[in-house]
């Protein structure tokens, strides 16, 4: 299901983290009242995500190249936010980097569509300093499963 029927923006999108995984990887599992999501403050950017499949190739000396799809990878990259050490959501992300466990992230868009993600947090870095810039924190996020989308 898709909630968007017109172009949509990211203004007022909220990001939240939870150190608990759902009992089932579907809308009811992620939406269970036993999971507590903590808002991550001052998010500037979130990595793109979605299914990416590698393509394997066989290149014979004669004839056409044969291609096959590889396994699915759901993406990831750097989440950038203002560095606020007391922010409860950022505290969870920092702990996630030190942990071997998967964490849940809930993204709520302005039209109330929700994306639930099963992630590994792989890095926690202070961004490079430059004149006139803010202190920012970068958290490496890697998706481990297909995102669960709940339409508004």
C-alpha cells in the first residue's frame, strides 16, 4: 500500500529508534504496544533505502553475456543530525553502535505514512569541522530487512 497520491516532502518527518525488535516483521509486530520508540532529535538527513540487487555476469568468448540477479540488499548509509549528547534518541543510536544487536527505526512522514526498519548501526562519528558549521553527528545505518510500509 502507498499513501502518497501526490508529490510529498520530508518537512516534519520524524525519526525514532527502539532497542527492541518486533515479534513479527510486519505492521502489527512493529506497531505493538510493547515497543517503545524514542524520537531522534535534529535529524538533517537520512540515507536512501530500498531493494538493491547485484547482477552477476557470465561473459563467454562468443555469444551474449548472461546475467542473473543476486541477493537483495536494502541499503543504508549515513544519518546526519545535530550533535546533542543529551538527546534520548541519539543516546539509543550511540548504544546501537556498541551493540551486536539489530535495532528498529520508525520513520513517520507528514502524511502519516510510516516506514519501519530493521537496522544495524555501524558507526558514530563527529563530522569534520569547518568554519561556520555546526557540530554534527553521523550514524552509519544499514538496513537488514525489507522496510515495512504502513499507509496513512
